C-alpha cells in the first residue's frame, strides 16, 4: 500500500489548498448587498455585489450593449460611473479616448460591483429587454442572405426604425461560449410582436454560420434590444440612403415605417448595390413601393451584371452610381446621407458624399461591422 | 543539522552578498521584462517580497511536517509549486478586498510571479541548506528585498540608458543583459564581507 502515500499526499495538499481558496473566496468576495443608482435615482437596484457590472445589470433586466458578451474585446459596454471606483484598468484603456477617461466612462464588463454605485446610462437602455422568441420563418433571399423572422409571443418591442438587436448565439460545435452579435431590425416598428433580421453568411462567422446551418423554424432564440441611434432625422432634407447586401435591413424598416405613417413628403433616394443578379432581393417589393410613393426613388445597381443584357438598371460600383446621381440627378439641395454596409463601403460612400459638398455630421451610420 | 548562522546575518547576506538575482541569477525573465518602468518594478518587487516570505515559511512547514516524515522528498518540486500557486491565489483575493489601491498597483504581477523561479529557488535553497524556521523566514525576506532592490536599481539605470547612445544592435535586452552583468560584478564586491551557504 506504500505506493498510495505519494498520490494521496499530493492530493490532500492540493485539495486542502483548493478548499482554502474556496473558503477565502466565499468570505473575501462577499460584498453583501449593494445599491446601484442609475441616472440620479431614476432607478435603484438592490443587488448582491461581487459580479461584474455588466452581468449584474443584465440580471436585473438592464441591458448595456455588448457585442462580445463581457469578455472585454469589443468596448461597446461603455457607461459613466459617477462613484469613484479607482483608476482605469489596463483592460479598459485600449477602448477609451482621453476625453472619455476624463469623463469617468468605464467598460461595464470590467468593473466589479463592490460597493454602492451611481451610474449614468442613456435613457433608451431602460427600454431594452431580453426577448425569448421562436423562429417563425426563415426565407432564403439570395444564395447567402436569409430573412429570419422571430415571433416574441406575448412580449412587445418598441423601437424606432433603424435600431438593432443582439442575437444570442448558444454554444455549438467547436464554439464553447455564448456569443452575441448585433443585427439591424428589418421589421416595422408597427409590428410589435415580431423581430425580423437579414443575415448574410460570412465565411467563418460564428453567428452567421449558426444561423445559416443550424437554425430552424420553430427553434427558440434569445434576442436583446433594441439598441442604437441610427434613425431618420426630424428634418426635411432629402434622404440619400446607400446599402449593400444585408445592409438592406434598417432601410426596409425605415422606408416602410415612413410610408405607413404617411411621412411621404420628404424626398428619399435609396441606392442598393449588388454584384450580380443573384445578389439582388426585394426588387419587386421596393419597385411597388416606388409606384405608390412618388417622392421615393429606388436605384438598384449591379457592378457585374451577366452578359445576357436583361439587366435594365444602373451598372457600375455603387459609389460611382451615387456620385453620378448626386451630381446630375439629385442636384445641390439640403441632403442627408444614411449608410449601412461594410466598413469599406461606408468609408467609400463618406468620401463620395464629402466630395459632393455634404457635411460629415449630416451622414449617419451604425459603426458596427 | 541546521547551519549555525544568525538569522540577521542571513538576512543581510541574502540581500547583498548572495543576492538571488545577481549572484544566483534566478527570476531573470520578469526582471528583464518589467525593469523598463520604475512604477511597475516597484509593484513587482513588493509582490515578490511578500510572496517569497510567505511561501518560504509555508513550504518549510510542509517540508518538515509532511514531506520528510513521509519520505516524499522527491515530490518537493510539485508540492512547492502547488503551495506557491495557492498562496498567490489567496493573496490576490485578500489584497483585492483589503486594498484595491495596492491591488491596482500590483496589477497582473501578482499572478505572474507564480511562475517566477526565484520563488521556487528560495524554497529549494532552504531545503538543501537545512535552514531552521527562523532562518528560512529571514532568508526568504532577505531574498525578496534583494530582488526588489536589484530591480529598482536596474530600472533606474535603464532610465539613464534610455538617453544614452546605445548601438542599434544592442538596444533592448542586449544592453540590459550587459548592465546586469556589471551589476552582478559590483555585487561580487560584497562577497568578501559575508559568506553564507
């Protein structure tokens, strides 16, 4: 039995220390009950201390946007903490500007709730909820874009057209973590019991691969939202909207919302860029909308139409088409730019807009990729 | 038999004449990488001193009352490492609670020194040299202080070097290693005063 002495000794020493660590952890990391005061007494939460601020808030039903789910890799969960919680951590610094640091902006996922806190978040976030929905319908719009319609049952969602939600992706296959990804809602604000998203398959993308290969009609999905301040402005300037691929989503919502609300006095131009015929979708719907709404102009453009000559619309890169229309058709008037697409496209369009004399602060887009 | 050395002599000896860094060259990796910045050096020195003293004492107890009676001396490496890792973990939690400021100052260094070879080295020296508990305590504390002093000295020298015309090929670790070499030679000067094994 002598051979047992060594392993047992090691095991008991390691076990003893493990027990010590968990006992210390239990006592030392017990911060008791703390109060979180949000937006100067607008809401007071009594919670247990010890967790990160992000998870503490979400367990109380307040969802600060976070694309990475609290791992400190996206920098989205910024909030202003009025209480002094010590200097900025090295994990926060890369995501904050000097002004933000001076203004006590912190990353909620890196701050541990240890004492009573006072913080400030945008009021809209009170409206953010976690919805447990069911996939009602998945439609293949093109070879790589799916329209996903989620029924949120009894719950209702209130949002301005153009807002986005975070889709919660459960662990699957080799992906061991829960992930969250942001998608613009393409559903209309008037339909409060559904959330619709357009999801394009990104090769290697965690969420898009899941949606395209595993998600089925009838599945349960979690969605958190609404977030974002991408919405139409309250002016009378002409709206110049540019989108490509699944960037269609917010404009589908905004355009139908305006039409439904009879907000049709404003001049709206919608440029939609695609590569070939098979990348186009909603063509008929938008042309029908154009018929009924005289101030709305839909301009689809293909950069590589097939050689049969059937394509009657614009050809060329969307930026070239946009440039030509800005100079020759739309002309010089009060204009606002609205963009949704890849960072590269947003950059290129920003350049076209500014070259045509538009101010950068009159150009709106969500800066998530 | 424990060597007949006064604990205070041992303390001075481990700081100066047999400095863990400059005489035994232990704990070099963090020494070289952290010494660029004085504030960090100070934090790391403090952490090393604290952990060294505490783990030295615990390891002595484990050695004398568990490993030697059970004739398991060959397990000392793994047991010492377990003790060091657990101590660092507990220390980190306690410091985080008691003094967030100190916790911030130490930052990532506290978990980092689990793998600092100076810490394990001191425990092994204590075993080879048969120190008593009091001697171990003073030796561990002295080694920690010696390490702290050495890294502060090096980072101060590095500050000077930053403004000196160092040949391109020697910039970074190259000139640092040469500097450490000179420092080690300077410390050998102390060795005539005390010889401790």
